[in-house]
């Protein structure tokens, strides 16, 4: 019959692909559950207030038009909704694809069952597939994995979060409109069940059976699968656990499958007492806490509480006398095997001969160790018991008392067992690889001994003093030939024949009185020894390794080991070998990867990386204690050297030498320094190894750990130190600066800022506020408007550079950059709200444009026209001024930071500065040449050169913040004329000073000139250049018209407003580095 898993067996390959896909889906769900954006939880009041109107559950589908109309009515909600979409569409899409995969999985399984029933697969039916060993396993796994998927989704991604994500995907994704979209089916399957994984949460009625029945599955199939699981040992595990008391452990994986699949036919749990009694007697006579998939634990006493038949059947197991008996038994077993394993692990005990002679004994010890560890870890786990359930608390207390539970001893047993298993495996692997070579060597040695003995009895060898005996000579030659004829490939026949040869050699020594000749006796003994070694060697079988692999399965502890983290760290500090059991835990990867590997699925790499990454993460957590201990010791050393140890003067009296020696503190410093060196030495002695598929270098782990601890301590120091008392969001998984292994720690915010950089930035903005200070451009200094005292200067940024370094200063610059973006976006919203939607303002602007057109002309009666327009639009200027001044203030700060970065780069890294400047000039020259001649090369869209060099240039301060385009904009009507009116509305608040330029006229009505100019300049830069040209033309027209009016009225002095407008043009040209003809043209148009 054709092998069920053969590549040309379509029936077997189809179900294998389905099961492979199931394991990959569960890995993806577990991976994604760690990246749920916090905003979808809507936990705190701030998130509820901010996002409550744009994040919906399934109530949205009752009237989507109503909800969307509410959004459209509020522009601020539209902006927030768009920002939320940009920030979260990527992760939401990935969650949706995972949910879609779950639905597709059950659809594919149902289609496969239909194909089996309809005879699509020739000579295969549901019954014949279940008769096949592989087919039986795969069909059971297929249904079981679907159940696990549903349980994992409900445990890791709560119902409300799923609904919000699905609605968000529906609203934001274009895929919802496609004809093949199955959004409705996915929503029906994954709508909230009401289940919560929080401790003490009430279980919903008919859960999870109603959840499992949302997509119907063939009832006959479910019934037959349950029948197979009840009656068969589908994985043939019992052969690896021959002792009857190990039976429940042997069938543990099958028991987990049966537990999940029974929810597809809940009537068995409710009413079929005989079946449940049979199931409990076979699978759960001595255990009630099980691992259903990769360490996800379930307590049957709690899970089966609502089901009458299941609860009744389990009562005998949960009887306190049985609980006491099992706990006492495992306490005895664990103590016995602990002593045994420690004996085996003594140096030189596990020799090759000892191992080969005691394989059954060693395997039995290994079984007892793993069974005891499994039972104790599962049945004492805090996660398996609801603290609010009195009965469960009572059972747990009983176990802890009777098993004499000590987590430290249990963890030590786990480590010893892991080491014992590792040594045995390595020895067997080596013996297997050398098996044939050794067997041939022993055969050759035995044959040669017999040939030599034959020669001895020939009488031709001198000095042997052995009489010639032709019969013995012939007999020994025959034995030599018989030994040579032994065939390695036929191990059974060779073994029998070897035993016969040993018996023959013993008999010849007895019957022919050869004991008197010591040389002959020695030859016979050596030959028998070689034949015994051949028997031992031929008995080295791979089945022993397979048994060890089955027995050593630690997948049940995948999540439980986190509870032993403190014990692992404590042991790591002491012994430096506790990572070994994590490498042993890598064997747990076989469970999810077996079918993926068999199916040659492309998911193999990603699933392996996920589980291997989780293992490496655990190893990192364990080893993190070393950097923590090192830094704790360093702090003690710093304290001793700073506060306790007195500096020895160059000259001192002899009688004071003892006082200055301070032997005790110096001894403490030496001891701490030695401890640090021991930690480091221990890590560096560990060898590079594979954990799953990830190569782990202990040196790299140590470096990462030190960096992580350093980041944590520096961040905490800055968080605690940079706190002031004044009166677009990136997810962690998206950030290029956030690291899984060396994370930037998060602290509870002390104000609106999330980090110390935000607080520092806001403090700088507060002390340089244009309402309170005046910036003197020539001095790069801010002065208080009222007291005229210096507030701060460019030296501030030198201090920040010294304190936080280039990266800190560059980070401050980037934050200011994002703040400018936010401010400009708010400005555009304000412009549309208070200008474009105000009819009075629009009429005023329209009248003004008619009066000043064409811009080359002189406006008659200009004062009346201009100031009439200003008076009618007076209410809009307060908000307008605030926005412009904020942008200008931040641009001044960015200029100062760029100057400081550029100065330090030229001073500290002159070659880097020169290389960047030359590369920048060369690129700009090439781009200009391309626009003049399009046939010349130009960086393509997918070329990251320009993006990458921009980051370098900004970090080196080789850029002009005023030339930056911060936002993309659309056409805005009346934009130039509004800015023109705003400028001339502010001019009366300012006056010209020969030494300082334009300064504020009254401290009560503050306007700072540099932020005003730079804010307007930045705003205009975001739009098409024709807006700037029109704006400058309006200023030129204002200057000419006002001067014309003054001339006609014979006024001796130029009006102050004209002086201000002229100075604005001068400063505009100076800041933008444009040729002076631009301002001259504006004045003379």
C-alpha cells in the first residue's frame, strides 16, 4: 500500500498541509499577541476620551453611516482618525490576516472531509484514513489544532480587542470591497465570547462549546476522532513508558487533544457518564492539571466544573485522599531520583562500559525524573489555580504540604536531569557514530587472537612451551573464521552466534585443561572480552535516543519556566551552567515543527525563529542577573571610593599611616572587583551554541546585557534628574531605536512628556517663550522682556552637547522637528476653521484683493483700505500670532542646535565633516545636472542614498532648518493676502532700534521679531513659491503706496510701518540667503 505521507499521495499530503498550516497559525497568533497596540484596549480614561469616538466594536455594523457621519461632522476627529489609521493600519492588517487564516483553516478542513466523503481521493474514505497510523494522527491533530487556535485567540487577544481591530480593518482597508472578501464570516467566528483571561473573571455560559460550534464541523468525523483517542495509543508512546504508573504521562499529549476535542461534542461532557469515566480512568487517574499546547495549562477541576458527567468522573481523582497519595508518591520519587542523578553525575561515573551495561536502569531513572518534574511543575503552578476558588486553593495547599514542595530543590532536579540527559544523549550519539568501526575493530582483534592461539598449538612457535595439538590448532582456526564471518548488517544472527562463540571458548578452557597455561588463558579471556564488546556495541540502537527524546519532552514547561526565573538567576550567579536546561527545552520545538517540516512548508523558518527567539529571550532574562550584579557591585565600589576611602596625601605622618590605609574598605573594593571579573570570566568560558535555530554567543549576550542595564540606569537617572517645575505616535515594534533585547525603559510620566528628552525640550521652550523673552539674533541670546536680564544663550546647547552627547542633542533636534510638523498641521486646521469658514473674513479678503489689483499699481487711499481690512479681521490674529511665533521659536532653537552640532563635528571629526560636505555638494551637483539634462543619472525611488545621507547631515549640523519642507499642503485661497494682513497688523506693536533692529514696543503686548519673521518664512516655505512671490509683491505694494501717500501729504518722516516692512524684506533675504534683487524687485514692482 502507498505510504500515506508519500509525496504522490494526494490524500495524505492535503491533510498534512492543513495540519502544518495549523501549527504555523498558532505560532503567528502567539507572536502577534505580544504586539497588541495598547490603544485598542482603551484601558485608561485618557485613551477612552481621545479615541473612544474612532475605535468601535461590532455595534458599528448596526449603523455604519451614522458613526461615519458623526466623524465627518468634526474635522478634529477626522484628523485623529487619519493619524490613527496611518499609525496602526500595518499591525491591524497583520492581525486580520491571522484571523482570516483561522477561518480559512476550518474551511479547508471541512472541504477536505467533504472530498473524503465524496470519493475525490481514490480508495480513501474517512474510515480508511483513520485506520492508517499517520492518517489517524493527522486527522486528530487537524481538529485539535483548530480548537487550540480558538482557545489561544480568546486567551491572548480578548473579544473586545478583536472586534475593535476587525472594525478598524473594515474601515481603513480597501480589501473590504473586494468580491472574495469573507469579512462577515470572520466576524461571526471571532466576535467576542465574553471570556476574560483576568484572574477571578466569571466564565460565560456554554463556553467554549458555543464558540467551537460557530463554524459547524462534520459530526461523524468528530465522533470517530474521539473514539480513536479514547481507545488507541495513536502515537505509540506507551512503549517509551513501560511502567504502569507512567501511563498518564505517556498519554499526556493524547489527553490534551481529547480535552480540546471534547468541546466539539459537549454532550459527552454533560451526560455520557460511562464514557467520561473511561476517559478519566485512562488519562486522568493521577493528574488533573494538563498542558494543552506549548505550556498553556488547564486545571480540569475548574474547566469541567459546569459539566455533570465530567465533574462526576473526575471526583475520584480530586478526592483529597487521592491527592494526598499522589503528592506523597511524587515527593518520595523526586527525593529518590535526586540522589540517583547526583550519583550518576559524579565525575567519571558515566563511562561507556557502565552505560552500555545499564541502559534500562539509566532510562528508568530518566523516566522517573521527568515524570516527577512534570507532575510537580504542573500541579504546583500558580497559573493553574484560581485564587478565588476555595476548593482549588484547598487542593493546592494539600499538594504543597504532602509533596514537601520546594521550588529550589525542584529546579535543581530539573537542572540535574537536563545535564544527565544531555550527557547520555551525547554519549549515545558518539557511540552510534562509531558503532560499526568499533564492532569491526573488536571482530578483527578477536579473530587475530584465535589465529595466534592456533599458531601456538602448531608447535612451530619457539619459547611457548606448549605441546603441539593439531585438533586444537584446527579448532582455533575455525573459531577465527567464524568470528570473521560475523555480519554487522544482520545484527540478530550476529548476536546469537557471538553468544555461542563465547560459550564455546569457556568450554574449551574447561575441557582441555588449558588453565595451567596463563598465556593461553589470557588470550581466551581477551577474545571473550572482545566478543562481549561486540554484543554491547551491536545493542547500541537509535531507539534509545528516540526514547530519551520522548521522555525528555519539556513542552509542558514552555511558559511555566518563567516562574522559576529567580531560581535560574540565583543558580546562574553561583554555577554559570543553568542555561543548559534552556538548550534542552529546545527539544520542545519538535512538537509544532514536526508537521511543518514534513510538509516542506515555507513557514518552517518563521515558526522556528519565533519559538527559538522565545527560548533565547528566556536565556537572556536568566543571564541578565550577571550585568545587574556587576552594576550593583560597581555602585558599591563607587560609594566606597567616593565616600569611605580617604585620598592619601603626598606627605603624611608615620603614625597616621594606619588611618589612611583603611584596610577594610580597600579589601571590600578588591572583593567586589574580583566578583565582577569572575562573572565575566564565567560567561566568556561558555561556548557558542544553537538554541533552536538561533546561534547564541554568550559574549554577545553579556555585551547586550551590559548595554541593557546601562540604558536602564542612564534612562532612570535622566528621568529622575530632568524634572522641571514651571508654572505622531510610533509603536515600539515599529521603532528602529527600540530593541527587544536592549529595550529603552518606560517610566510613569511626571508631566505631558513621555521621556526626559520631552521634558527637556518643553523646559527650553518655556524659558525661551516669545511672550516672555526677546531673542537678539546678533548675540544668539534671549533676554527677559521686563527685566532685560539674560535668560539663556547658545551656551545652553553646548552644555546639552556635553551632557547628553551628539545623539542626545540630535534627538532633541528631531523632537523639535516633529513639534514643528504638529504645529503646522494645527495651523492649517485653524486656517480652514477660522478663515475659510467665516463669510465676513472671506468678504473682507475679497474686497481687499479687488482694491489692490493689479499688484504693480499704487493703491489710492492705502491707509484706509489696509487698516479697514485689519480691523475687520482683528479677531483671527491672536491665534494666528501664537501659531507663527511657536514655529519661529522652534526654528531658532533648531538653528542653534545645528550650529552646535556642526561646530562639534568640525572640531571632533573633521574628516567626517569634510567627507559629508563634499558628498552633499557632489550629489546636489549631479541632481542639478540631471534636471538640466534628463539623460544624466539620478537616484531611483528605491535608492535610500538621499534618505540616509540626510540623517548623517542633520546629525552633523550640515543643514538649514529654514529650507526644510515639514508638511505637504494643498492650495489655500487668500493665503498670501492673509499672511500680508497678519504682518502689517503686527507692525504697530514693534519699533525700530538702531542697535537691535525691530523690538517690542510694549512689554504688555509682546511680539518678538525673529520668531515672527522665521515663523512666516517657514509657513510660506511649505507652499508653492508663487504664494511667496505674491506675498512679497503685496508687501512691496504696501511700501510704495504708503510712501506715495506720505509724499503727497508732505510728511517729513517715513512711517514706522514702512520701516518695519522694509526690515522684514531685508531679514527675509538674509535668512533665506536669496539674492538682494528679490527684495528690490518686491519694493519696485
